[in-house]
C-alpha cells in the first residue's frame, strides 16, 4: 500500500463538536479532473476536503483551548507527513541562501506572517508557508507537496533578488518570471522533439493535433506515451475549477528519454521535480530572462484534458490558438 492509498483522517490534534465546513467553492472541485491527477496525496486531500465541505454541522470550527482551526494548513501538513512516509524521505526543506539556512517545510496560518514581512522572506527564514483557507492556498500547498525542490528553488531566487534589489514597486525580470511560472506555469514533458518544437513555434497542429496518439492519458499511466503536460501554477489550478477554453498556461519544455514514460506516476514526478528545478535554475541565472521565455499553452488543448478537443475543429479557434509572436515577427 502506498501513501496515496491510505484512508483519509481528520487531523488528530483537532477536536470538533461538528466537523468544520469549508467554503462552498471547495465543493466545486472535480477531483477527477486530468490536470489534478499528478498532485501528490491527491486522494487524501480530495477525500478530506470533500468531507469537510459536505458536512451538515453548523458550528464554527474550534480547536483545543478555543483557538481557530487552520483547516487547509492542517490538511496539507497531514499530506506532507503521508508523502514522506510513502517515499521514506525526510521532510523537504527550503534551499538555503547566504543569509538563510535550510529550514524544514510546514504549513501555518496566514496569521503567523508578521505584519510588513515579505511572504517569500518568511518562508526562507522559517520554512513555514503561510496558508489561508481558500482554493488558492490549497493548490499552492499541493504544488509544494508535488514539486518541493522546484518551489524551494523559486523561493531561493526570490531571496537572491530581494537581497540584490530590495523590495520595490517593480519585481524585476527574474521575479516576474518566477511569479508568472509559479502562478500560471505548466511543464510539457516529451521524448519527441517535434512536439516540443511545435509548442514553442505555436504550431498547434504539430504539437497537439497530429501527435495526439503519442500523448499520455492522465487517467492511466501509459509507458508507450511520448508527451504529457503537468500543471505547476497554483492560480491556474484555481481557475481550472471552472475551466474555460481561453485559459492559457506559461510553459517550459523538458525533453526526456522514452524511459520516463515507463515510470510510475510517483517516480515520474520525483524525476520531474529534480529536473525542473535544474532547468529553472539555469533559466533564472540568465541575465536577460523574462516571462517571454515561457511558451504559451492553451491548457484545454492538451489531449485528454477535455472531451471537446477530441475533434480537430476545436483547435480552429484563432482567438485561443493564436499564431503567436514568433510567427508574427517572421512575417
């Protein structure tokens, strides 16, 4: 039995007269959606959220000594422990900078963030991730669980930029790139360079349509697949609770050997986290990095991400599947 197969449980350190109720927006999450399938501890998180959303109790959530319960932080901390039990690893940590040592990660109430302290600085200094009881922070925490090395690297570069530039009205090129990918990023993993090149060239036929038979179906691991997309951006996941065709990710392409697709999902994600962290490290160290280094990807155009894209005419929508800046510049 893996950690993701364990039955869910309400965090053991809380006591309720009734189970707490999460906002009705949580009830709108489709936990079977293909863009969620790669998230670590998906079953535990989904089952727990559904339980705390569907309960009929009407009392306000209270914990021991009458202190408020941080529902999402509690769920994520439980999931973090299950993650580590499943892979027999220590808890993940931040990536140290010159002025901050590596800190073990944990999810805490948003109220733990001191007034006036930068969110990224607080994480680097303490390892604590301020978390609110909303969809945005639920998905942010889920990405920390799934890509801990990459998220720690992004925080590391935030700290380097803050140390060098301070905190002003403008974040600068590096932090802008981090923020766009952190909020709205996706990763195309492929063993066929034509698919990756097609995406970068805005050639939707080559990358998404003609190559459809080569794409992985998220509902079942396919060792013969040659391409898959994994969503990284937590704001994008929040938007996908109510999916709309125009939603567009900012993506990176990672080329792999065919062996990648022979791995189990958990093995794929561990490999991808390490590789993505390395690729982001290289990208963010470039002097001229900007968000334009990230390739637009209409996320519902990913094969198997919605039933409508089974039909080729789905991609004829020029408002969504645009010719792109690279083709225009050539013209």
